[in-house]
């Protein structure tokens, strides 16, 4: 059996239709590997179809340009050259004539190329979109392999081109980002109250991580702090963002635009969960008047298992206080879960007394004591940001952002850490 694939172009009334043969598919018996089209056939057919379609579009456009739009006089040709247009379905070379400007209007140049003026960019937006999308998720090399596997343009794309395009697209989106501001939502509470009540809250998790600069000269310098975050709507739709602290000149605007794109209203309730660090605290201030800032339960409890392990490691004469220490650690965690910072601190004080009652402390006991004192400082510094987690939990409200930790990993570890292909 033989099947022919054709492009039939129906022009304006009265003109004959144009038929172009672009492929022929041969099939004999039906087998799993002969069902429908193969990838190679699809690529060939698409490429030829694209060539025909674009050639025709260009010809039609040039026809409309053959006369001066002001006086209707014919434009005279001054030779022609070829332009290359890269599309998802192939790299096309089109004949582009150069014509003289009509004398009826003043013009800065004597001649121009209508097609080049119409298509100033050599790559179509869809191609740039796919290249950028995939190159932001994996290496430039893999991106070219993926495009090559599925699209006719693939064999024409190389890693350097993709890199160049990604940077150009990034610069373009950066240029579209508005100015940095201290306060992003204006008006007064009375106006906000009059607005329609938005659906559920937005939950925004923020966290930081460090990475090496690739041109660092010593072990000490060349560290960059990356802030990564994720914003989740009540329906569960999530968006990630990240930037380099101190390098990015518009961090607030960047986060604000992410929240806005998720439909944040002026009277929307927004919950920011973070580790309480200075950088992220500064960032989330004034982004929304209805915002609440909480210490992420994940960060509160991150240190407790470490101290529990240290307590379990106590030996020799310290074994006597071990069970007491473990029990008190549990108690402090329980108080924190219920937002009772005062009792949690008393519990930590008890622990200190328990551990620091000997003239000759063992090394293990000293390091546990140090971890405990650091923990107390952390809790008291961030006391204002500690809610009643238990109650929030019961009402189905966010208490932790384990999800942000994975965002940080995604951005910091996976993309930049040594030996990764996307360094
Ligand atoms: Zn004219």
C-alpha cells in the first residue's frame, strides 16, 4: 500500500490550486512497528511541509510589497539575497529581494529588504521558547540531543546556539521586570477590605543556600548566597523562583511578580515560611500588607534530632543523665509545636542545668551543651515568628516547607554543585 502526502494550496479566487507532493509512505502488512508514521517519516514530512508553507507565506507577503503603499507605483528590484529562518520544523532559506524606496516619500536609505524587515529575528518565538525551556532544566548538550530526537530542526541546533538564545531570552525577560520598590501594595486597609475576598491563602517558602563562584581565587572568597523559594496557591499550583543575594538588584520585584502571576490580590492572605535568616526576612517585608511571617517548623525541629543523637551518644559517667536529657528534649519540642516559647526556653534551661553541673565535662557533653545554647539563641531571636504549629496543623494550615528545601536542592545542589554538568 502506498500513501501520498500532499500540500494543497488554495489561492485567491480564480487562481489554480497548487499541489506539492511532500512524501510517500509505503506499508505492507500491519505489525506493531509499522503502525502509523515513524518519527523519521514525521520529521521529513514536517520539514517539507514547513518549507512549502513558509515559501508561500513569504511569496504572498512580498507580493503585497511590490508596490508603494502611498502612491501605488511599482517598486524596483535591486537584486536579492537569501535569508535563513530557523523554525521548529526546519531551517529554511528564503529568497529575499532588495527593492528601492519609492521617491514619493523621503526615506533614510535608498533600498530595503521587505522580508528582512518583516522577520527581523532569525529564529521563531516557538523555537526560542522550547530551547530556553529545556536548557533551563538540563544542560545545553542534552537540550540539543532532545530537540534532535523529536524535531526536524534538531540536527541544525548546537549547544553554543542554545546557550546564546537562552541568554538573549533571559535578558529580554529581565528587561521586562519593573523597577524595584520598597512597598509594593499601596492604598489603605479600607480599600482592601472593600475588595472581593480572594480564595484561600498563598503559602510562600523561602530558603537560602551557598554555592561557589566559578572564578574564586581562594577558599574563603567566591561564595554566593542563593535564595530560592516556592509559592503555592490554595489549589496547590506552585511556582519557583531563585536569585543571587546582593547580586540581584530587584529581588522584591522578582518575588512580587511571581506572587502576582499566581493571582495575589491586595487583600490576599500570604504566609511566608522561612528559616528566620536576615536576608529572607528583609525580602518578604512589605510585599503584602496581609502577610504573616512564620518560622518554618522544618527549621525549628531540624536541630532537635541532631541533639537527640548527641544525647544518645553520651557514655561513661554521662549515662546517668542520658534519659533525663532525652525526655527534656522531647518536652521542649512539644512546647515549641504548641507555640509556647516561654516554656520551651524553661525546658532548655533545665537541660543546661542538667548538663552543666559537673566540674570536668566530657567532650561530648560540652558539644551537646553548645548545640543547646545555640538552639536557645535561635528560638529566642525568632520568638515573634513562632506560631502555635499544632493549632495551625489541625486547621489544615501550612507549618513547614519541606518543599522549599527541595527547591533549594534543585537550584543550588543539582544545578551548581561541583561535578554537575550544569555548573
Ligand atoms: Zn510612492
